[in-house]
C-alpha cells in the first residue's frame, strides 16, 4: 500500500476535522472535534504549514495527519499525530518526518536536542508499542472531565463578603487575565511563558465570547484569579482554564469561579460542561473538580521523546 504525503493548507481543515472525528468515534465513542478548532491549529503563528504539517492519503482518503509547533523557542517542541488504526505505516511515515523536523527546529533555536511532546488518548488509534520502540514514553496523564448542568439547580453562587467577580469587558481586563494566567500557571508542568499576542492566539481570541471570561478579586489582594470559558464546542460548554495566584489559594475562589461558570452555561441552555486537568496537579485541582460534581469523560497521556541524534 502506498501513500501520498503532502503539507496541509487551510483548505484541508474540513478533511482534517472529518479524520479527527472518525478517530474520536473510535477512542471515546462520539465526535467532539469542531472545524474552528482545527482551523485555529492550522493558523498557529509558530507553525509554517509548508514545513510543519503533514497529510497522508490513500487515494483520495485522508488517513493520517500531523502538525508541529514551537512555543518554547528552545528545545521543547509539540506535535499532534493522528492515524486511522489500519494505516499505521502512514503514521510511521509522518513520525519519521515530524521527528526530523522537530530536531531541526530545536537546533534552529540553538538547542542541541529536541524534547518533543505528543498528547494521545490512553487507548489511541496510534500504535503505542511502535512509539515505545522509537524511544517515546508517557510522562503525564490528563483527564477530560464533564458535569451535567441544569438552570433550575445551577444558580449563580452568593459572593462572600470582600469577594467580587467581574466579567472581562475591556482590553485592560484581557491584559489582566493574561497576567493572571502567566502567574497562576508558572509552576505547572510544561508551562511555557507567552506574551500577550501569543496568548491571544493560543486561546483563539478571535472566536472567543469574552462574556464567558471572569476575574475574581478580594478587597485584600485585588485581582486574584480568572476563569476562561468558551461556548463554541458542539459537544459541551468548555472551561479552557481556571487559575488563582499563589497568595489567594485556599480561599475557595476557584470553586466560586467554577460554580459561576456552571450557572452561566446552564442559563445559556447548555446541559454539559467540560474541562481538562493534569492528574498530578499539585494545587488540588482534581479534588476541587470532583467536589463540584465533575467526573472523568476520558483520559489523555503526554508522550515524550528526547531526540539528539547526529
């Protein structure tokens, strides 16, 4: 069986979305990939599609897709890799190309090696035995959680005295959320510092409803945390990130923001809200979400390869 390999273009976004949804059906039992998400990935400012994207076709059928981007300007490189289960050889062809490009990119950045990360479902269509023989290993696990919401039950929480929640309504508010994001996530696994414009692209700000972004503060500390959500996923409302600065942790602010988001999504008519969490998060986030009724939808592993061959 022979495959045609070529780079992707923005015009390929519908075909890529179709492939990812076919893989979703196999891995989690339902399609959850939206076209706008794929389009945002293909527009990533740290990706040159001509050199950093790959499509593999069997005839006219897309059977594998890869994308590479560089947020670190150093040795850390990220890739996406998707392949239909019966086309592992196409997946190998993409991995060969992606590993070579990742090492070249890291060396362009002045690094001597590439530390490459890839996120895969814990039961992926990609052959994980093949990954292990190539030197890849699992270094982290994430859970995608979800919770049903109901407008009659999920009401906006009462605010304790001295605590306020405000919407992200101005450019100054957006810049403040960026600052809070950088501060609250700085100690987290695989955090990469991002400038404001880079961060706006990361969150696909052009398609973001900013009324679903809130800042929490206290009289004592001022602005202390944020929650960034979006309502453009077909499958569920989505909380992309929630963070509280170190000095404000342990005061219930994250739980307050979480319940505020549940109420907002329920009022919009949503019946499910989801988010992703690092299972090794040291700030207690998994326990917080469990206390607030969130359960595991599926799990994702971070695979890592260290490439330093001549």
